[in-house]
């Protein structure tokens, strides 16, 4: 019974925070400043920490450590989304004041999709024990692929399958219509370019979820811990985007760190039947890789500028 109230209470809290975000603080579309984004980052991180303290008090130190590890992994892997979002907004020339609206509804959709993925993941694991090895193999493959993938050629987003499919069956307006996703013109409803951007963001997040959900499943077998750590990481992602959108050059080596994290988590899942890596060690390795990649980016960025 307590678990049911945990789920109800947590989702009610998140829905209340989202309503407060869009309905009060960001009711009017505006450019999100660096200072404002830092304030939201501090808020979401503080809420995640307080929630972790609550888990420690109610469910004990093991569950608290699982939540924190899952939160760090999901947050670090989600940061890679920021680079893609930056390309998407640049490609479609999205006005600054509308980026928050796209990311807000993109995150709402991501929360629903992540919940479905988590339920599906746990169902597969319960019925097919070997699925852990498949998940692990997917993470290792994705990590290696990311390690050797070149970012020189930007993705051709107009050729995205979902975008082409939508434009084939539904009319799309040629110009932005303020913050609206749909407009009515000559008696016919049309999607605006802003909705197409939202569509691409949702599909992109769905692709990232294929990697991030198995990674967190390798840390905890508790659906509540996996779900809540995912939600807090995703909710903080939007604010991090606005804070880092003008400083992406300082994180040029972060991609390599994320790829190593994926490979490590994948190998952990594959080897779980033969050797269990304690969660404290797993957390330490993930934090070390993440910090090392960020510090390397800052150091080598500074050396490049001096030259």
C-alpha cells in the first residue's frame, strides 16, 4: 500500500511543479537568461537531493545510493541530448523565446515515454533473464559507436523519417506562428514548424532512452527508484541546456566520457551473472569518468585558446 502512495504522491508533486513552471514562472515566452537557468538548475538539484534524503530515511541507505547512482548516470547520459537539441534548434532557426516551450512539452512527452520504457524493461527482465545480456550488448555497441562517431557532418533533420511521414499525411505551415504548435488557416488545421521541432525532439529523446533506461536498470531492480531518478534527471535537463548552450565548446571531450560510461555499464550488465560490481564502486567509476572528461575539456580548451 505504501508503494502506491509513493507513486501517487511523487507524480502529483511533479505535475504540480510542471504546472507552476509553465503556468506561473514561464507563462510568457521569453529568452531564458544564464542567471535564470542557474536558478532552475539549483532548484531541481536541490529537490533531487531532498528526495534522496527522504528515500534514505524511509527506505534505507541502499535504496538512497541506488537513486543517487541512477540519477548521476541518467543525468550524465542525458547531457548528450543537449548537443543534439542545440543542432535541432539551430537547424530550424527556432527563436530563443520559444525554446523553453519546446523543451517543456518535449520533457512532458519524455516522462510518459520513459515510464512506458521502464515498465517494458522490467517486464522483459522478469520474463526473460537473458535480456540483461542483450541490454548490456546494446550499451557496449552504442558506447563504441559514439566513441568513433564524427560530429563534423550535422544530421539532415529534414530527412528524418518521422518528419517526412508527418509532412506526407498532414499539412505544415511554412512559417512560425508565435508559440503555437497548430494554426487554422482557410478552414484547415496546420502544424507549425515549432511542432515539427517538438516532434524531432521527442523522437531524439526516444532514441536516447533506448540506451539510458537499460543503464539505470543495471543499477536498481526497484521500478520506483529507476523511474524517479529518470524523472529528476530529465526535469533538470532543460535548465542545463540554457546554461550550457553558449559554452558547448568547453565540453568537447564529454562525448568520449559518456561513451566510456555506456561501455562500462554495458560490461557490468553482461558480467553480472559472474561478478557483481558493488554499487559504490560503480558510482565511483562513473563519477571519475565524468569529471575527468569535463576537466580535460576545460584544460585543453584553455590551451587551444592560448595558442
